[in-house]
C-alpha cells in the first residue's frame, strides 16, 4: 500500500516504461497470438491493461480522460501502445492534481469491497506486472524479441557474450 503519492509515481514511472518497451515490440500480427482458442489474445490483454488504468481508478473518484471499457480495441499495435501511454500520462496528471497523500488513506468501493486508495494504487501496479508476464509468454510464442524488464533476457545474455541459463 502506498502512503505517499510520490512513492507511487516513482514506481509507476518505472513500470509504465517497462510496459511501453514491451508494447514497442508488438506487431499487428502478434496481436492475435493466444495460448489456446479459449484464452485472451495478446492484443486483448494489452488492451485490457490499457483500459484498466482508467476503469480501476474511476472507482476512487479520480477523473481523467482516457480509453475505457466501452472503447473498441484497436487493430494496430501502435494504436494500443499510444492509447496505453496516453492513459498512463493522464492518470499521473490526474493523481498529481486531484489527490494529496491524505487521499491514499481514504477508502473507495472496489468490486464489492472497500479498498484504501493507497491499496488500489498497489493493486494497479501488481495488475500491470501480472499481465505483462502473460504478454511476455505470448510475445515469445509470436517470435518477438523481449526487452529487459527486471533483468536480462536470454537474448541480452547472448549479446553480452554470456551463456544463457537453460
């Protein structure tokens, strides 16, 4: 749980940069990649990550323009990336202008429960990480290169002249 907005913003900046790096490598063709026919596609997960930024925080009373659940998913990887970046930027601007640290200890109705706003921000980051992990698997299956996120990828180890772990 976050108790200071600045702490969230620092962590959020890192996490959104890593998500944006992953989105940079997506192609229009890769958006249809899925584990099985009855699971979300890579594009659907990326779009879910994008619209959740607005949807989740709208439950707290935070207001900002952004892509939401009712917006149709773009068919272009670039358009999804741009929408994600716009939502992430709008979220930061709204949070910085509408909340103080005291707002983090206020509670909001969230999916039938009461969550402190500081917890909601923590869940937002965990949600981002969770789905980014799913995207990395699908991106590998689609033959895409992955960016380093929390450490080097297999390809980065090879570029550094190291033997990657098996």
